[in-house]
């Protein structure tokens, strides 16, 4: 793409690599903001030890809770787990899950 500038980091651990990518240019790019429930949407989910602390630490970096923190009360997921979707200004959505106990 002409004029493309970006910032990225490659995180490698235990034989897996994740690329964190942020386009910086060209100007005027569209922002894509699907809901996690939309067909064709995607997100990554991470298990965390303290969901409330993660949310608090993420806010100064521009991440916001999308909707509200939810406690799993039924279904295939672990009952009592708490989860939250966080999103940033670029439209990226990540899910964070704190297991019960």
C-alpha cells in the first residue's frame, strides 16, 4: 500500500509468536468496529489473574471496557468466570477472562 507506515512488535514465547501491529499512515484510514457478536468478527481471549486490575491498568493506555464485565452463570464456559471485552481507538477488541477461585 503506498505511503504505509506502521509500528509493530513480535512477541515470542513457548513456540508461539504474536504480532502486535499498529498502522500509522496513510492518513484517512477507515476504522472497523464490529461487535464481538457480529458474523465475521474476531478477537483474541486471554486468561488473567485479576480482571479488575487489568481494566484499571489498561484505561490510561486508551483501552475501554465494551459493555460491562460479565459473570458466567450458565452454558459451556466455566461457571463463575468473569469476562470483559476491551477495545481501543483503532477498533481492536480483546477479551479477558478471570477464572473462578
